[in-house]
C-alpha cells in the first residue's frame, strides 16, 4: 500500500475480470464472448473510418449511434433522446450508480449477481444490501418491495442465467415508484424478453444493454442505456463531467452498422441458443445439475465432483471455464456457450474427467 494513495483507493476491492490467457489452441469458455464474429457490415464500417478523419474528435453525442439504437426497437417508439451511450456497459453502469443510485437509503441487488455492482458502491461510497436469491437461485420480487435507494439486477441474472418473468418485473416497477429500477439486459437477446415495452409507462425504469455479447463486439467497447429523458439527462450530466468523448469514431461507426445488420444478429443469436440447448442436454446426461438459462452461458454443478477441481482438470486439457469462490456457488461452473466444436471438446473432456 503506497503512502500516496487516497483513502478511497485504500479501501477499494476492485472487480476481477475473466482471465484472458495467452495459450495456444485454447477453448476459451470463461468470459461469455460470442463464438461468432461481428457483422461484416460492421467490419466494413470500421475500415471506412480509418483515414485522415481520425485527427478529428468524434461526435461527443454519438447521434448516429443513438439513432440506430432507437430505430432498432421499432414499435416501442424509442426516441434518440431516450438513449445514452458509453464505453461498454460497464462505463454506463458506473455512471448509473453515481447519477441515479447514490441516495441515503441502500441500493438493493441480489447476493449472487454481477460482481461489479458492489465495486461501484465502494468506489462511490454507496450503501447497499445484497438480497439473497431463493433456494433455486431466483430473484424473489417481494424482497425488493421495501424502501430503498434504488434497485439493480441483470435479467437474465449473471452468473446464474435465470430470468425474472416480465410480470414480476412490472410488479417490482409498480411497487418502487419512488426509486430507480435498473435492469441490466446484457444477455437478454439469448432467450429472455426485454422490458423495453415498460419504458413508456414507468419513469423509474432504466435498461442497460451491451453490444459485447449478442453483437460480437466485446473488443469495441460499446454499451447503452434506455429510459425516459430525465434519467438519460442525469447520465449525460455525469458523462460530460467525466469524459465528453467516451466513444471514438470507429466505435460509433462499427456499432451503428452492427445494430443495423439484423440478419447477422438473428443468425448468430439463434446459433448460440441452439448450441446452448444441446450443451444443456449433454451436461445433464453427464449428471450435471444445470440451472435454466436464457443467456449465452450455463451455470452447472456435478453432485459428486468439486467445482474447483473440475475447472482445474479442464484447464489441464486446454479448456477454460469460470469458477467462483463465493460460498453459495463455489461448486458451480459458469460455462460460456462456444461454437459446436468447442462445446463438443468441453463435453468430451468432462466425460473423460468424470470417467
């Protein structure tokens, strides 16, 4: 610990991202990346931005991208002024915590969820309460119908993959009219149902999305939020007090093109869903308990094998999955859905290990 550190830094427990190992012939199933490449239209758009214009600052409002995002929701009638964009959904979430969730009462989120949430609370000095999931690792809506300074959770949840039905989401929104409810829909495109239709009716709803997963753009770092205009204005005020240019020219152009290529999005999304369902069947046949998932990953444990030992044995065979140390879930493996060849390699390795 350096004597030059601020008091804030001394107390931080930073988020630990998924490992990015530099190993040859690796089957990498630990960071929920899409196994299929981005839209060819996005690649073309990126190439088109490489030139003399890079000497100029990008559009600080990213209007082209906001228009593409708004248009992609079609009948939901989202206006560009209801869209906020940032450098990945992590930056968007960071601004959300400071702009909308820093109040006198604690923020509520599940005890098993995206582990960046308590990190943001530590960074910004926000009180929070981690609300236990039930025995099936599901969110209980009634637990959130109490006075609070805001609510945030992924839907589907991470790392469990479990989805809270929209009827329960609406009950939660109606029961928390005095606080903001943030739904992190990073994985919703893989089988969940977006709460976007509720935006017009509930001024306390903010939805956060990312292009890293279903649009295969984890390397480009683009995220966005959708809500009523006053929530978006709060985010813009924080953003313009921090970094007026979070997205570069390449990110704006590539993300807009990817969003507009609905055919590629649908094709790759459906391929991941099909691979997930096959993987779930194969894991169940090996004796694994697999939680119901609407994400591009599965959460599984074996009744007779230690989760950490399984993860280590897979690693020895060149297959990386995510293993968490948190007590309630330390026997689980979070396995990203790869392409069919990667899934076959995983199942083959597990069959060998279990034998």
